[in-house]
C-alpha cells in the first residue's frame, strides 16, 4: 500500500487558501476515486487503502497544522509499515507559478515547513512530493499573508484543470512511471 498525504491547515479561515492546496488536491483525489467518508485516524482525516489502477493507496489530511504534519505521517507510516519512498506528499509551493505541478522523488523541503516536519519525522530526504505552484507574494505581501491568502477568482475558475493534472500525476506515481521527477502545467 502507498500513502498520499495532502498538507494544509484546519479551520474555516483556511478554506481555499494557497497553503491548503494539498488538502484541496486530496479532496479531489478521493472524490475521483469515489471513496467514502474518511475515518478520524493518525491525527487527521484518513481514507483506507483502495485500489487505484494496479496499486492500493490510502489518503491522509493531517489536522495537526502544517508545521507539525510529520507527527501524523510518521504515525501512519509506522502503523502500516509504509516506507518513506511509498509516501507521496502534496503541498503548495510559492517558487512555482500557479498551475504548475512539479514531482520529485526526493530532496530538501525547499523551506516548506510541513515538508520539513515530515522529512524530520521520517528521518530521510527520500520522500516523494508533488508541489502545486501558488505563485510568489506580490504587491509587498509577506510570505505568511500570501500563503494564508485565498486563490484569486481566476485561479479558482481554472482549479479543475489543475485537479485533472494532479490526478494524472498521481496515477503516474502510483504506476511507477514518475521516475525521479517531472513538471506539468495547465
């Protein structure tokens, strides 16, 4: 079984915020996979392993806040004995323009605090990740205000295209065809 983790923050004030891109994509994945309601497990919303193509995948949205995501991921990893290389973490990235997805099989966290927590908890850089571009701050906005801010109307309107690209990227990873990395854009 593989584990797909979406990063975000709990609370109504964060709905449709850039920092919740990972949660939004997990919601899309479980909808496309026609999964039932999640269980409350591992400090978050958890959908047990289901067949997607030839692979079994479980989905997790940690409710621990972004900076503490590693605790939830480590708990699920240990419970199911899932190696870090079989955990895909989906999160926002301000270094990428909106609409661009970048997959990497390993590497640093690039300053993303949720990923820092996960890499630290698992004790390795060999954790696959799918980063969703949310653009960088403009008009003098601070990084915190930017990532906690909402997507624009235009971005929300094109979000379904990004969900489709993310689904295709997930299927590519699950099938073992992702290699060391790739980039796609709407």
